[in-house]
C-alpha cells in the first residue's frame, strides 16, 4: 500500500478524502489523515479500512517529521502560511507534496532543492487558484497553437449560495473561511491592465467599481477586482496582452451593501475594540458613528452613509440584526473585523441541507488570421449539502487527482509549480467533467471595452 499523508481535515478536505478512499483499493492507497482535532479526522475516515486518523500538531516537529517520513506523498490542506515547515520536511525526506494554496516566496525558494531531488511540489491546484489556471491555459494554448495572438484575458470566480438555498437579502452565505471574506481586498490597491492602460483601485473604492456578468440559467452577477492581476502576465505568458483582469463574483447588489462596512471601518483588523466582550450589536455599530444627543443609532447610520429609508440596503442591515441592543458580542479583545465576522456567521452559515454554488467565468480576446474574436467560458457547479459542498469538490478533487497522477508517474516535471502544463491540466480537467465541473464555451465577436466594435455598428 502507498501511504498518502493528508494534513488538515477541514471542510475543504471532505471531497478530497472521499475521492482517494474510493480509489484506495484499486490504487493500493492507505490514507493517514492528520488534524489537530482527532474527532474531525476520524469523521473524515468514515471507518474505511484503508484510512487511519491521527491527532497531528504540526508544531510538534518530531511527530510531523515522523509522519512525513512514512508517507509516499504529502497533501497539505493547512492554512497557506503553515505549509512551509511541511515542505521543508518533504525536501529532507524526499517526498512529493501537493497544496491548493498560492506559491509563497518561501515555497518558491525550495524550487532548486525540489528539482535536485526530482520532487514534484504542486501548488495552486484547488479552485481559485487551480481550476482557473487549468481551464484558462487549456483555451490559451489552443488559441496559440492555431497561430492566434492574445488581446484580452479576464477571469472571474466566486463561491456563492445555490439558487434553491438563497434565503437572505444579501444573496450570500459563507462557503469558505468567513475571515477571508471579511478581509477581502485589503493589503494594497487592486492592480490590472485595461486596453494597455494600468489601472488601480484603492481598497476604499474597491466595492464601488464592479463589472457585470451574465450566466445562462443563473442570471446576472457582479465582480470586483482581485488585488493583483498583473502577476499572471508572466505566469500565463501574456506579457503583451492589452487587458488582464481577475475578479471575485457576487450577486448584484452585494458589493454596494458591503461597501457600507468598509466606509465605516468595520472590516478593520488592525486594532482591538475596548470592552468588546460586553458590547451589544447596537453598541458595536454606534462605535463607528458620531455622537448626537437625540438622534438614534438608526438615524445616524442612515445620515452617515446616505441611505434612504426605502433603500434595500437598509433592509439588508436590518436582516443582520445589527441594531439589536440585547445581543452581546461575547468576544474578548476583538478587532472590528473579528466582530463583524462573528455577527455575519450567525446569519450566513450554510444550513445542513443548504447547497452552495461555484461560478467561474473566463473571457479570451484574440486576433487570428487578421480577425478579432472572443471566447467566453463559463462553469457552474452546485454542491450536494453542507459537507460535500461545491467548494470542497472544486478545491479537493483537483488536489486528489494531481496526487494520484504524481504517484502513478503521469506528472513528472520536478520543482515548485502550478498546474499550467498539459501533462497536468488535460487529464484533470477531463476527469473533473465526470464530477460535474464542466466549462461551456461560446464564440463571440471581440468587443474589448469599446461597444462600437460590435459588428454592424459604425
């Protein structure tokens, strides 16, 4: 039996573990599932004979190294900043490694050693990053092979709630780490390029500059810019492209409402609020509003943000119970962002039978044989329930498939890498279709950002 060590048994690991367990007999696999919570690891094994659950504290160097040494390949589903010690162990014990996280500078620094030991360190092989890389490169490579020149590449992705489980005015529920949602867009201006011009959106304007998208059967969406689209020029070989933009998808109206929190400072994670443990929801809101001897918190809020009483945004705030003076925060030494996350988690957590939805949308503009054309590629994936979510499926399945291909010698290029080569993306995208991850492509006239380019318009 070949031993696969999986470190981290959180929600993103459910479909990953399920896939490998189903393949374990035919592929001669034994899974060792390690998590700080032994109970969580045990639940994920589902009493399968080819799986062992262990309590694993990655801060315990001796234990961590002992488990890595026994493995044939290591999958790290830890938070991104925790991969590096595992990666160093994999170098030391000469083990392949797979993660779904972005390649950090520290991880990239291991590239030469990984190559020297003929080790595959596959990163960014989840959803976003991951499926976005693979599905984009597949189309870009075909365009280039035909002799086409890329003019535009836009890529959008979002984890949303499925239409049948969409039960709140925000049209949103948490399908991923709530903290990441609250802090989204912070850490620097969004950077991208449109029609050859560099563009920048500072955080305080990010949620008021959105693009609109339409997906057949699912309606209209909006997208706000990701932090740094420019780094993908060299990754995708698009250094001369005129437009490169990556964004996060939400339902229309979400960004305008979320911008209220940004403007008030409720997403700030840089300081602690005094007496946060005993603060009510109403106290929390009032902390960001000016003092007034007679005006209520509600009136101050509307005046501060210019919200009319009949605006749907006001209904969204009421729905979150933000003005409740009896509900206590109950968090010691909490930052504004931590308190906001706590409040939203009470309202936006998926119910046991709720389904989530992943939407991905690529636009490719190119010139071929003197003619400008465009391909739109769209993918929608619906989850099964609260455990086997679309997010867990689209993050975990590519990780599991890549792991198996590395073990079986089908992915052999060594080094720290992301999945942009054919040997990686072709078999994985083909297999993902069997699990409902299907891209539908449509050819269009190339418009860019000038509607007058539409055929038939002068």
